[in-house]
């Protein structure tokens, strides 16, 4: 015989799951915003304005930076404790540390390659060097994300 009855605490578990999703989404959004401002702060020029006005190199570099930050945040959440409060705290801490490490590491790679990032991101014309900077963002974001796990 098929039993279609739900577990008595199904509603409670569902509510906790929805609450956890909302809280992790808030932590993720805060970390993405902090990551964006960290990239903006450490990159010459006002990235938000350069992206808004369609500077192709600024768009490439910023997009890669945001995706790399997302790698770090996702792995921080996945690696966090199973207890919701502890999980939120560890996600936030791992995410913040990951953002700092990733931003510093990308700046070192930019220095080592001698790319004039300030001039490049302000250019109206696409520069292949922006792909190198974007690749550095993505590669280092993945490295930091795996280090968290």
C-alpha cells in the first residue's frame, strides 16, 4: 500500500530550509558586493562607471572578478559547518579571507605581467591583455576556493 502522508515535522524542516537559503543568499550577496568593491578599490579607475559606460576591458575584468568571488563564496558555504549559525559565520569568515587573498594575489599577477591595468580598463577598444587579467582572476579564485575546502 502506498503511503502519501508527510512526515509530521515536514513543515518545520521546510521552513528551516527556506530560512537557511535566505540567510546564505544574504551572506553571499554581501560578500559579492564586498568583493566587487575590493576589486574596484584596488583597480585604477572607477569600475562601476567604466562598466556602466561599456568599456570592454573593464567589463571583462570585472565580470571575471565577480565570478571568481562567487567560486570562493560557494565553496565557503559548501565547506561551512552543518549548524546554521556556525555555517553562516564560517561562510562569512572564509569568504572575507578568500576575497582578501584573491584580490592581493591578482594584483601581484598584474604586477608580475607588467600590465598597465589602469590604462587598459579605461580604453574604448578591447585589449587581449584584459583576458590575461580575467584569467588570473578566475584561476586565483578557483585556487582560493579549493584551499577553503
